[in-house]
């Protein structure tokens, strides 16, 4: 499903939402000097990506001392207010964090901030990053190969109970909408299960994630299969976006846009800019996909388009000021039924 607008003629043209995943928790500082991990760099690259056309900014936090993934709300608050002051892009806070974090750690920042959007992985999985450790020899920080190797024997956990807790605590409790990240076909059935139970009252915004070790592969045929399965489960009552990991990024998201979907780029998903080598910034990837979209006669959606399409609560209800957990405050303000 795409936002429809009228062009200069009589036809309707879809607007495509660009999401930019700015830093993530997969890649490490050794892998690219352009990967932002200090709060000031995350803010600067996020703002530049928004200026280039990203309407949604998918955000993780990293320890300012060494760049390791961090769930600390205070670290998030070192860059989120700067981004919000400079752009009206939708702030999408990860509940994935890192596969080595507990559920409570992964939710801490989102419950504190009550964002308009959060990501939500739709199942437990082997999230294998350990092959990346074989590609590098001289590490900037000791934690980098240790974290990557740890994924060989760890599971990223999102049980049915975990997913329900996130839907209730953030969705019902904070008015947050979700980017439902589906790494395999079974995740779509899990999403339909929660839809059928009434825990997802609005058309879901589904992120098809392809090419992550442990999930579905990054072949175009798998994208078609994910789309066909979603069509069967949700009919026309859903919105989808496409994420391709690594070198599969641009080919897969281009196909996704041609199929009527939205797209995600960013250094969380891919450190490179085609054959140009390492991407110098997140904005470079945003500009590249924007050029492709415009060549396909597709217009790029604005943050206002996203808020209307997804029925978001608005940036004015995101809590970036010091104080208690925003979800607790918002729950206290809701009338008793």
C-alpha cells in the first residue's frame, strides 16, 4: 500500500517512504570509518539523511566511549533531541537493540521516550553475525570480535510472550505504532496471529528483511514469496517495505518499490555504496535510492505523508525531556474506562 497523490496530469502516482537505519548494532567501528557511533555523529548523519529524503529514521544507540550497542535511554537522549530539533522525520526506536540484551534492556529507551514508531522483530531466530569476524584482523576495540563471535551460540529471543508484552506496553501503553520486522515467512504468520487476536488494530507496516544469516535469503524469488504470503494473509490491508542486507540492498529494495512497496537503506544494513566502495554516509544511500525511485517515476514520501499513512500520534507526544518514563505518564493521563 502506498500513499496516493495526484500528479500534474490525471493519473495517481505512489509516494514511496524511505527509511534510513543509521547505525544499528550489527556493524562495528573497525568495519567502516563512516559508521556513526558517537551521539554527535549519529545526530549529524540522521539529520543529513532526513534532508536527503528519509522520512523515517530507524535508530539504535551506542556507547560513546567505544561504539558498542547500548540500551541506555540517556545515550539515546544525547542525540534524539538534536535530530528532532533539526528535522520533522519520524523517529523509529529499535526494540531489537542487540541479540545479547535482555528484553527489559531492549525496551528501556522506548518506554522512556514513547516514540511514534518502534521496530518489532516477529520471532526468535539465530541471528548470525559471526562470519563477519573472519573478515578483519586488526580491531579498533576488543569487544567487536567478541560480540560477533557470541552470535554463533546465542539466539535473538522474541517469544510470543515477548511480542505480546511489547504490543501491550508500547502499543497500548504508549500509543506507539510498529515497523514489524519479518525475517522469514513464519514471522508473517506470527504477525497474522496477533492481528487475529486483536492486538494489532491497524493495517501493519511490515518490513520484509532478506539476507540476514538465520533468516530468509536475499534472493528476489524470496521477496516475491514474502509478498505473496503477505497478500494471502492480509489481503490489501497492510503496508510493506523491503530491507536487503549487504550487497543485496539496492537490487532488492528497487524490486520492492516496483512492486508497490517502500524501501529501507542505511549503514545498519549495508556499509557500501554500490561499486563506489564504502558509503561515505547514510545520506549517500538515501540519495542513491532516491535517484532510482525518481527514475521509476515514483515520488518520495514526506514525514507528513508517513504520519497520515500510518496514523501516528505525532511528534508532540514523544517525550525527549528529562523526567520519568513517558509511557507511565501517558498511561496516567488516559481516562479510566
